[in-house]
C-alpha cells in the first residue's frame, strides 16, 4: 500500500516515464485519438443542432408565435430564439463536458486494454496469449466500470452542489466545493486507468475497488493529469484521448508495484 503523497509522486514519475516509452513503442496509436475527436465533433455538432431545432420549433409552436405574426412578434421571436439558443448550448455543453470523459474512455477501451497488456509484456516480459473472448470480456468490464464510476461521480457532484445551497452547511462547503468535485473526478478517472492491469491479474471489481481505496494517491495522481488537460476549454476533448494513452501505460507500470505489495 502506498501513502497518499507517495502515490501522487509515483503517478507523476510513471507518467513522465511513459512519454518516451509510448512514443518509442506505441506511436502508431495516436492515429486513433485524432479519428475519435473528428468523429465526436461531427456527431455532437449534428446532434446538438438537431435537438435544438426540434426543441425550439416545439417551443414556439406551443407559445403560438409564427414567422408571419407581425414585426413586433417577429422581433420577440428573434430575441427568444437567441436566448434559447445560448441557454441550450450552455446546457448541452455542460452535459457533454461531464459525460464525454467517460465516453472517450469507453470508446478507447479496446485500444487501452491492448496497450496496457503490451506495456506489461515489454516491461515485465509477461506474455498473455491473445484470446478474443478474453479481450471482449476485458472491454466489457472496462465499460461496466466506467459506467459505475460515472454515475457515482455524478451523484457525488450533485450532492456537493445541492448541499452548497443549504444555510450553514452550504457556507462551509461552498469554498471547497470545486476542490471536492475535482478530487472526486480525478479519483474515478485514475481508477479507470489502473483497472486494466488489475483485471488482467484476475482481480474482481470488488477487489479492484478495495485496492484503489488503499492507494488513493495513485488514482488521484493519474486522474489529475487526465482531468487537468480534459477541462481545458475547447481543447480538452482533443487532448484527453492522447493523455489516456500515456496514462494507461503509466498506470500499468505502477500497478505492478501495488499488486505485488498486496
């Protein structure tokens, strides 16, 4: 078991070690994040515009303002459409921002599982024969774990935000709410990167949860590195998949140490 700050130090050390290692052995994998970003951008833009058109048309049909209602109502309609457009985009951006981190990890799970296994093979000379059913099982587990972590993360975030509105409790929590939310998110993102190695070593999800709890600093460290780049406005969703590749390699390097110690 690593202490919190020992785990943080180990995660940063492994991350910087993983950069030249990844470029040397897995440079071909960077094509995938580029394709993923382009695909997500096109999909989200299309969905966002389509949903907005449906919502705005139903809204204006409901309140009875038509295009030929006269100049005054046309002006009101123009203002309402602009306001609705901005409000809708903000809500859609918030929803996409919150969930896209796990969407990225879920879509990348086949690649991340492969890279984690190959890293261990190169680092520890451990060879795992490729079995398609085992690979599918690993991907399924990573998706299940990502969904589990996402909903726990969402519940904790909403709880902190809700408590911040209550008198006294809110006054105490509000100054630290952003920090709590950041740590929650970092912990669960880091957990996802570590679990590829734990699953390969035969740990159940319950055992993996227990092991990560004992090594919180390691999970928070990896998650912090991912989350810092992920929250960069506009660039976050482009940079996050690249960080995921480096971090799954780094997490594989560090996971061996805590599994052996257990």
